[in-house]
């Protein structure tokens, strides 16, 4: 009996059509994989390299291969920023909160913490912008009254310093 035939219930059956079909399926699968891997995916534009500053936490800077949108990293940045805020390292806290705003644009919480850190560092204009952005993104915030009072106070201080 030949290799490309098989005996089944006394009848000789050719297995060649099955082999051809299997080879065609494998070839189609291989072509699909090659076509998929050949697709070009859009890349984020390169970011300018930050100037090193030993007073800040340089570990917060994005590596070129990290995605811009990264909600989990944003949460971690907020957590670490709060730690630095409690320790009094305002520069590192500000860096982490700014990174959180980049990692998850449109997320209000890091702007509130960023405003707090900037206010403590006497960066009144920056704090004013951060608090305002927080309320723009989260208009029904539970602490809206408190933040609006801070904004009024900061506006008055900024106006006073202009004179």
C-alpha cells in the first residue's frame, strides 16, 4: 500500500486531500501572522529630554518606550507624590503630580494635589492654574467650596503682588 493511502474498513482511502488542506491552513495562518506583524502602528512623537536636576525625582520621567496614556502609572505617581508632599519634598511631589497629569489627561485629582504642592512652595500663579483646572475637570467636587476659597485667596495675593 502506498504512503499517501490509508486502509479503512477494507477500503483504500487517499489521505492526500487532507494533507493538502492542512498545508493550506498552515500557509494561511502564517500569512495572517506576517500581515499582522507588518502593520505599522502609530508612534508617539519623541519627547524632549528633561534637564537633570538632582533636587528632583528623575525616576518620574517617561522612558521613550513608555506610553503617554497610562492610568496605572498616574495612580502610582499620585501615591508617590503624596508621600513626597508629606515628607516636605515639594519639588519631587510637584514632579510626580505633573507626571500624573500627563499619564492620564483629563483626570482631576492630580491637579488638586499639584495645586496644594505649588501653594506650599509659594508658586501662587501655578497653584491658581492647577486648582482652576481641577474644578474645570471635576465641577461637582465635594471640596469645591474649599477650592474656590483657595482660588479667591490666591487671586487676591497675585493681584496684590502685581501692584
